[in-house]
């Protein structure tokens, strides 16, 4: 049983996730993965979330300039074992090399949607306080 109730990732998970993000970015930036879809796409790794046992790394990626985002995610999943091998030298301090899972990062789309909602005329009107309150 855990001593503390945790509401989020631990400091260790955050630190290792950031190290994995840097290592993944370096592998993709150097063009070590020989896949047409990956080579022809700029891929931004926005976040890596580690499982509590540090055995699974979920990378949230944003393919920039890709016509089919799902094709990029599938290509990364196909090459996950190769990427794991290339990243291992940068993460040799870990006891276990994590298994990589790739997910499409939709946080920017969500932020854009919220921003558009906040800029809608109804919300602007409500926030401006121009209307008189009725009793």
C-alpha cells in the first residue's frame, strides 16, 4: 500500500520523462529512423509521460506539415523497437529501457478551441460588463 495518495506523476517520473523526450528528439532530429513517412515529416515531441514503474514511455507527438497525422503515428509505432535501441545509449542510467508508445498530441487544438470560445461575442459581452444587471 502506498504511503502517500498521489494525484499526479512523481518527480522521478517527470525527470525521466524529460530525459526520454530529449533522447527521442535527438534520434528523430538526426534522421536515424529510415522510414519515408518519418523522414519526410518534422515531428515535435511535446511531452513524454512515464508509467510509475518507468517501463512504459508514452510520447505525445505533433507531426508538423504532415497530411496524415495517423500515418506518422503508425510509422513511429512500427519503428518503436528500433527507436528504443537508438535511445538506449542516452538512457543507460535506467535499470529497464522503457517501451515506447506514441500518441497524437491534441493539446494545442484544445487550447485553440478554448481560446476561440473565450473570444466569442457572447463571452466577450459577458466579461465586459456593459449590460445592466436586472433585479
